[in-house]
C-alpha cells in the first residue's frame, strides 16, 4: 500500500458552546492540516496521484474555512467546531472531491495537539 501526505494551514476563530473553560470564549488558531491519500496501484507514471492535485484540492477545502468564524458555517451550527469535527469535515470534502483515496486527516490546533480522523 502506498500513502501520500500533503500539508496546508489556515487561520480561523471559534468558540466551544456548552464548554466550561477558556475555549468557551471566542479565540483563534492557525490550524495545520495533514491529509493522507492511500492506494495499492500506481499509474503509468509511477505515481499514486499527482501531489499537485492533492495540494490544490486541500487548498480549496481549507480555503472555505480560512479567516472565518467557524461557528457560523452551516457544518457547525449543531456541532462544536472542534478539531475532531474539522478533521471529519476535511476528510469528507477531500474524499468527495477526489472520488475516494483519502485515508487520514490530522488537524493540528496547536503545535502539540492534533485530532485525527480515519475511515
């Protein structure tokens, strides 16, 4: 099995509803995102998928959240915009855009803490 990973980052603000602590207040992060794409077969060029395609697709997906107040996005009207929910959103959007292949998404909220979603 082959696996490729690309990285992007975006800046956004959020607050956690019903949370008893500092994250209940409006605050922001520079999120770092790692997206992995896996498959068993290489194409005739010896690539699983072009890195350019992965990077451009990820840029579009995180661009949707860049410099936004995440709580106002439709995806977070019911669910808190936690790193876990953000990872799932990115996973689903990447998989839909590429027709499969996404194996893992990790969202780093701080340099020392991340949430990962796998299928």
